[in-house]
C-alpha cells in the first residue's frame, strides 16, 4: 500500500481540476461578463490574467487543501465525507479567490460578480469532486476486495474478541483489517482465537508491538470483567499514531475522553483522539510561528540586554540547552538563557 503514491495522485488530480476550472471560468467571463461590458470579445490567449492564474491559482488550491488536512489519512475516507469536505473547501477557497483576485474587475452591473462567484464555486466543487470520486471509488473497491488494508491488532483474547474476529473475517466486504495478531489483558487466552491469530503478548507491550508490526489499527474487544484495564490500554495508545476502534458496549466509557468520528456498520465504533480538526491545527501552527517571530522581534532589545547580563555574570555560554520530552513522546532540545554556573548539575539535580 503506497500512501505517498496515492497522495501524489490526489495532488495531481486537484491541480488539474483547478487548471480546468480556471480555463472554464475565463471562457465564461469572456463569453458573458466581459462581452456585456464592452460589446466585443477579447481573445482569451491575449489575457495576461489567464497565464498568471494558471501558474498561481492551482498552486493555491493544492496548498489550501493541504492546510485543511485533506491529504492526511488518504485511504481512510468515505465518499460522503469527501463530498462534504470538498463542498466546504471549495466554497471557502472560491470566496478567497473572488475577493483577492476577481473583485476588482470591471463589470456591467453587480450581477456579473454574482455570476462569476457562482460559476467559480460550482465548477470547483463539481470538477474537483469528480476526480476525487474516481480515486476514492477505486480505493474503496480495493479495500473491500482485500487487495489493500491496514495492519491491525486485537486487544482482547476471550469470547468477544473471537466473535468479533470471525464476524470481520467472514464478511464478504472487507473493512480493511489485516490482522497481525492479538494481545491478552488478564493473562487468559482463548484457544479458539489462538487457532487463527498469533498471540503477540500482553497489552503492556502494546507500544513495542505497534512499532514492530507497523500497526495502524487497534481494535478493543474486552469482556465485561476486563473493563478495569481500559484506562491502562488507553494510556498505552495515547501517544501512538494509530486508529482506535471499539465494540459498542465500550462506547459509553469512552465518550467523556474522545469523540465519535464514524460508525462502521453495527460492529465497531471508531473514536477520534484528535478533538481539534486538522485545519485548525495547521492554522494554529502557522499563527504560533508568526506570532512567535513577531514577539521575538519586538523583545529583541530586551533579549540582547539579558544576553549581555548573563555573559557579564560569569564564565560560560549565554544559552543553555537540554533534552526534554515533547508531543507524542518525542525528545527535543530546549534553548534558554543560562541561569546557573557551568556544569551545575554534575553533582546531581
């Protein structure tokens, strides 16, 4: 399953859709909007805005889609969700292009503006979604035919886990699970499940198992007597980039911690660890970086005074660096002004 290649296909499809939309929009404006203003047609090939637009507008759309999170989890989307996403992004992007690029154009009356925006939005929505629908339909068919799927581990080893496994495996249409094995919770292993899947160990080793087997999906199927271990399982998965699915009777326990994202048939409920949508995270990140740069520039005179004070206070560097643990458990190095003497922690904290 080549995710990079699939993403490139979507990027190319969106880019070509934007090129086609811009060409059709220009044809519409020459035929109807501009003609109503000057009573004769200007050849399309002599309009500089067409050339500039073909270079800039498709690039804008691809970047815009990226920041809204469209190219994330490219294999995990329904066509209905994709239609909703395409509708919202097409409307927002068309609105931006209209006010940034098209609003200053001369028109015979204000109806020309309404027609221009409406045509831009409808063309962008329809053409973009047609290309995406073709790609998504082919992908969904391959998943349903078990040609592609996601490495999956079952958390649970008793009757419910076995019934769930049999129901998913016996289904004529696949949900995309490629089961690599199961982990037990209470030390009891169902011999029926062992006959079909490898026993990968205890749930306490989930992190190592996820990395060793490149697990993308985790399905939790615990017995009623094992619900006390649910928080421990959740803690093991908290910083892992996996998709979590649970059996319906566990949903009431999870509702206070995560939000429901989608219901897959009557068997599993998908829960989403991410409370903040992808587009909000991306735009928040941009805001954080820009605001930080602005504050650093504003405070630079004071920071320079602090640096001079540190240097004059004694021997040693101005800055101190140290490894810390950040998001998703990844280590990073902080940089701060040195407030202690050099090697102050050699004898202990």
